[in-house]
C-alpha cells in the first residue's frame, strides 16, 4: 500500500487538475471508443482514483460513472508505473476475491496504463476490459501506454490553459486598478 504521505501528494496532484466530476468530453470519449475498437474490447475507461471512489472520466461499454475504490482494479494499477495486466482474472490470485470478477459482471481481463503527471503522480488509468481471458502483445502494450500519455498531455494542456487565462485575468485587473 502507498505510504500515506505519498498518497496525500497524489491526491493533491489530482485536485490540482480540477477534473473530477467534469462533464463528458469528446476528446476523451473518442480515445476510449478508439481503444475499444483497436483492442477489440467491449470496455475502455479513463479513470481517476479519488479518496474513496474511482471516477470514470470517459467510458465505453459501461453505464456507470464511478465505482467504490476498494474493489476497483484501477486503485491497484496506480501503485505501479508499469502496465497492470490481469490476463485471466478468474485464476489470478490478485483478483480472485474481487467482486467485479466473482459477481455476475464476470470480469475476465484487465489491462491498465497509469495516467502519470509530469511530476510523477499516478492519477488514474487508461484501461481496457473484457469478460473473457485475453492477452496483449508488446505492440498493443505500447499503444495502451501511448493512449494514457495522450490523455495526460490533454490534461496538462488544459491545466496550462486555465492557469494562463487566470494569470491574464489577474494582470488585466491589476492594470485596470492602476488606471
């Protein structure tokens, strides 16, 4: 489990981006749709791991917006900078007790690349999911990592734009106060 100080820093980084509970975004939705098609998987998700929940910034093939953090595989996936992969969840010791595997949902395969900030915090994942056992080749693993990197690039660009607008607004206000 993550050291408390490290988890606190990760959560602070997540808050810095101010992206939790934002409306659906066409860019991210296109990426999850593309991932679902490229990997031939019924489910693709861009997730953000909050204190007590996993919020889906974008999702294809799933009708829920979030799940509790405790059974979520994304909470485990952010603990590593590598791709977290479960090829056969019904026989993987890490997932045998997971309700998403044992329940009617019947999760069989999960692969996730972390969404890593420029300063090294894993905010969430870009993941693909299937109800049956699956395997990804090396090229597919690279594509999944690239998709996660594109998501983080978009998130970073949006933060930079908001920061620049706020700074411009502040400068304008200062100039107006001087007049």
